[in-house]
């Protein structure tokens, strides 16, 4: 039965790759493929949640669906064919690893490594933030989408993803709701300000992702009572070094 379950979870690898390769050749099918992939992800998450429709199902859905939507949109903006193929495969692997981790967490609690889901979710969340803002900037710069409408979409997706981040780290909504609001507001302001920079949307997205890394990390430390001057300085220095490295190597057009 375990082998059958693993094979079932593995189907996301095939359908994701086939689906995105299909829209590369037939772009008009992008909406149908996206809906189909989201439905499959929903069914797989429902299955790994032991076929229960409860609050856990809603929580478990946030990151894989959010990642799927953001990475899907990100791939649509990739012009280089080789990069597109690589990103399609990598995003399929991320979805598979995340759903497999959910499966182990639900079905094999004795095999589950403590905090592995929290760590995996953190790394994948950062990638999702980057894809979200890169896609938003791409939609604004390349497709000329309305900035206000994009901002609303970004706020909704980001609020859900940040809520998930605190939930997966076992921080209640009552404690985190103020932080969620403040962090989303900071990200929205950065989204607005960074859009005026003469840089590409990858650089712009990286700047906001780094800001989210800092604010979320420090917020978590504060809420769990583990914040210290040393940890704050460590995070600030890391963020500053990364920002300087990116800004000095970026093309300013």
C-alpha cells in the first residue's frame, strides 16, 4: 500500500511537467491546465490528509497551491527555452517533496523528523515569495496589468502564505495576526516603491523576498521568545550583504 501511495503522490511530477510543456506549445490552454493542476494538488493534499475535510486540509493546501500558482505564472514569463524546462522540472520536484512530506507527517508520525516540515515549508515559502513578486512585476511591466488589481492579488496570496508560515511554526493566529498585517503592509509598500527602480523584475522581486526573510525571521523569534541582539544583528548583516551583492551586480537600465 505504501508503494501505491508513493506512486499516487508521484503523479504530480508527470502531470505538472506535461501540463507546462503543453502550454509552451499551446498558450491558449494556460487557464485549463492551471485549473486541472490545482484540482490534482487539492485531491492529493486531501488524500495525504487521510481524506478528511477539516482545518488541517485548508492549512495544508495553502503552500502547495500558492507555490503552484506563483511558479506557474513565473514560468510563463521565461523566454529562454532551456531555463523554462529546468524551472518546470524543479517546480514539479518541489511540489512532490512538499506533498510527500505531508504524507509522512500524516501517515507515519514515527518516521517524521521533528521540524522537517517547518524547515521545508520555510525554504519553499521563500521561493514562492520570489515567484509571486517576479510574476507580479512581470505582469505590470510586460503585460501592462493594472497595478491596483495586481496589488490586491499580491496582498491576498501573501497574507495566506504568511499566515501559513506562522501556523506551521505553531504560532496561533491571535498572536500572529498583527504581524501578518504589518508584514503584508511593508511588502505592499516595497512592491510599490521598488516598481519605480530601473532594474529588472527579478532583482525587484529578490529585494522584497529578502525583506520578507528578515521580517518573518525576526517576527518568529519575537513570538517564540527567542529573539536576542546577536540573532537580530546576524539576520541584518546577512540581509545587507545579500542586498548589496545583488544591487551592485544588477543592471540599472
